[in-house]
C-alpha cells in the first residue's frame, strides 16, 4: 500500500504544472526508500524530466511494496485544481492498483474531498543518465533565469548561453535585432538565494531552443534558485531543488548547420 | 538557427 501525505497540496500542484506541458503520460515509481520518482521524455525526445520526491517531501510516507502508477498528467491536473493550496493532500493506492485515491483535507474546516483517478499502463523506455563531468555549473536566482527565457523568446527561437570564468552571458539573435544579458558572480550574504555562483572548468558556448527553456522555467515556482550544468556539445542539466529531492530537466542543445 | 539535437544520442535506453 502507498500512502503519501503532503503538508501543502500546492507542492504537488506546482510540480505537475511544471511538467505537464512537456509530458502527458508518465509512470510514478513509488518505493519506501526513494519516495516517488518519475522519468519522462517529451515526444520530440529533446527534453527529459527527472523528478525525485524523497520521503522528506511528505509529512507522512509509507510504501509497503514498490509500485508503478501510470498517470495522465492532464487528468491529474484537473483533480489537483479541486483542492486548495494549503490543504493536506494524500495519495493513496492499494497494492496492484487500478486507480489512485487523492484526498484533500482543509486544515481549518472539517472538509474532506476525495477523488479517484484511473491509472494507465504506460510503456516508456528509461534512459540511463550517467553522472557527467560538467564544464560549467551556474547557480542563480530562478526568477532571473525565468525572466531571460521568457523575454528572449519574444525575440528569437534560440537562446545562447556563454560561460567564462568572469561571467555568464545570455544572448538572443532574431529578425528584429539581438540582445544579451550578462551576469557576474557575486555573493549576497543577506539573501544567499540572490547570489550568483559560477564554477568553470572550461568555457562553454551552447545554444538551446527557447520553447523548451520556457517549459523549464515553469518550475521556478518550486525553488528560488536554479542550477544549470553545461558541457560542450552535450545536454544541459537544469535543476530545481525540492524541500527534499529535485526536479531536473535535461535539454539537448542545438547544433550549427 | 541551428539544428535541434536529440537526447537519444547521449543517453542509453535501458
């Protein structure tokens, strides 16, 4: 049996809102030690989502036997809209389930809402992601990165990320012209999440599809910082930390014709 | 501008 209770329904709502525009169907793998993990790749096979909700994400978590819940995220999203952000949210599944029970509890009123979501058999291949040695790692406020991704998409289909030891530069070139934003590393002692950290082994210059970056920054609601790991001619990793665990996006770069 | 790469070339399917 699975029973996972979130202190705030908003956490799962934000997670599903962050991934459902990229992937529609995905398997939620549940286990006592790892909590709930998801790996899903978008139809174009350009963007991969790796989600890890450790048991620490939950106020209470038990999973007696490993199980896989095949979920349609659009349907799950419809049910999650029914609860309030501050409600307790509990996911319940029997062993070998054909449905997932979703329970919202209002903390102040004696109101309990229950929904049952039909599960699906989802055939998906799993990709093995080896730990990569990255050329660069950037940690910055997620709101800043989100603004760049959204603003530059109006100018260009692509966003270039150029990292040197001294700075990270975001650059877009479009029909109307071009633009760039440069950040230099700095440490904000009063607000550590406002700091910008750049670790560089080798400079990189990579180009990514603006459309995918705009899907990725939907997760900015989950964490005030984002870590971007870049390697020449390889997929980039965009990571948002959860209270316990992470939401990661792997995005294949564009190449020169 | 440029050709969009795919993840399959980088990650192994298991």
